[in-house]
């Protein structure tokens, strides 16, 4: 039988551009087993950043076009799960 390696930390990375109308729901529906939620703000011009922070997420800023794969490597050690 294959042994599972215990995860010490589960992080969810959410790219966001002008998502103030939906980001709260996305964040609040993430299971409590997740250690950290990081919203990558992609130069939003609406209230995405404040709504994400109010929902409990950490917000980082990516001023250029967001490429999730690049962010995964930049903010390592994050293990991508697609």
C-alpha cells in the first residue's frame, strides 16, 4: 500500500483581475484545511484588493500580465496541483 506524505501547509493561489463581484465567494468557499489563500492581483482597477483582504486572503501584486506557472515558481516552495 502506498503511503501518503503528510502536507504541512496547503496554499491556494488565485489570479485575479477585476473580480470584486466574485472574489469574496471564491475565498469563503475554500475549505478550512487550507493554510493560506494568496490572491495575485493582476493590476485590477476595481475593489478586488480590498474585498480579497476583507475575506481573509493575502494579496500580492503582479502589475504585468499574469502567468500562473511563473507565479508558482516565483513564490516557491509551492507545489502546483492542476
